[in-house]
C-alpha cells in the first residue's frame, strides 16, 4: 500500500526531526498494512515527548532483518520494543527471544481477516516461560505506547509526573461525563 508506506516514512522521519534525540522506543510491525493500527503507539509516545523510531520488520518475509534489528536494538540505545503483527504473529515473540529488552506485543486485526485478530492475539500471548511478551488487547496500540511510557517513567521523575497528569486528565474527563449524564 503506497500511501501507508509514505505515512510510515513520514512518521519515522518526523520523530527524528522533532526531538533530534536518539529513539528510546522501537515500534516495529510485520507489514506497512499494520500502520493504521500501530500509528496510535507512535502518537502516544509523541504526546509524552518520547523519541521513537517506526519501521517494518517481518518475521516471515525479512527474517534476517528481524535478527539484525532485535539483536542490535539494546546497543543502539533502544529501551523498549513495541511489535505489532497480524495473523501468524510471530514477530513479537521472536524479537523477545533475541533481545534482553522488554517487548510489548500488539495483535493486529488485518482488514478482511477471517479470525478477527484472535489468531494474532493467541500467537502473541501464548509465550513459553522464560521469554515474556507483554500483550495488549487486539488493535490497542495506544495501550502499548502507554505501557512503554510507564516503563520509562519508572526511572524518570519528569515522565512519571506526565503520566500522573495523564491519569488525572482521564479521571476528570470521566467525572465530567458522569455529571452530565446524571444532570
Ligand atoms: C502479518 O501479516 C502482518 O503483520 C500483517 O498484519 C499481515 C498481513 O500483511 P500484508 O499481507 O498486508 O502485508 O505478517
């Protein structure tokens, strides 16, 4: 899909331009067709001011690239990897096998998929003991971004403060809605 590919290039370019910082989160996906889902993770991280890189790495179609990416991520300064894939979603688990970094898996529901993303969810969540992948709900890349932000915030007081403010924002939004409903 050429438009998704263009969006992918501009997302990763923008991240580099904006902060000029080295990326701390690697957002990877099995195909550019996963971008409409995975974009939410990049947006959350941008809102928290966390530099991220975005690219396509396929366990099945580019296995050598997956090996290189996963083995080198920690020495390049990446702290957390978010990996999304649909169908036989082996990318997050294989990357977790190859890196010491925390890996967050996003089950993607490809357009027109027969199993509605359940195949990807089960492929990602059922990891054997010793090789953890933190799996979010089908299609919920925003939560993957938030989880990565929380991991980094645990060691970063300024980021922790932003997370508290984000939570407070949710609380006040919900309370305002409840009040409107009750009135
Ligand atoms: C998976 O196959 C990808 O992660 C994607 O969700 C799915 C379909 O890929 P395309 O055929 O659209 O490239 O590997």
